[in-house]
C-alpha cells in the first residue's frame, strides 16, 4: 500500500506574492494540514491560537495554528495550518481536501475532484 502525495502551494494571507511550494503526504486521518514552523516563516503566517491534538500513539500535544490560502490541483481555498514542530510529519489534511473539493480515489490512490460535496 503506497502513499498519496500532493503538490500544494500556500499563499501568505498578507501578501499573496509570497508563496510556499510543498509536496505533502495526503493523510485523510489528519483533520488539519501540518507544515513545519520554519517553512511558514517566509509566508509571515501568524499563529491565531492553539489546539490540543491526540497523536496516533495516544499522546496529547499542543500546537499553534494559523490560516492560509492553499492551492492544489487547480483549486484554491482557505484552510487551517498547524505549525508543525521537530518530529512532526508534514501532511495535507482532510479539512483542506474538503475545502478544495478534492478526495482520494480509493482505487488509484490519486487525488481527484469530488463529484459533490455533502450539503448537510
């Protein structure tokens, strides 16, 4: 079983000429998108709060979050970004995927546009 990767671009909320190109693992088990804090510094992305997360091992960790414009497969949306720290994996989470109208094809394991988004 292989991994699904996605080429994404993040835009600075204050200056959209500042961008960050990333190759991220698509993780439909992760709610939010995680990107290393040091990589986000060039976007001047500012934390807007903190959240507590439960790791796959069951450990509770606290991380700062912010919001950015994300682009993938020709689609754009705003999304929540977790400021990942040392040892954290960078991933594209399901919140961003749904906002972008994308999903993982269960057969090919590639990203595709969603046929429709649930209304309720």
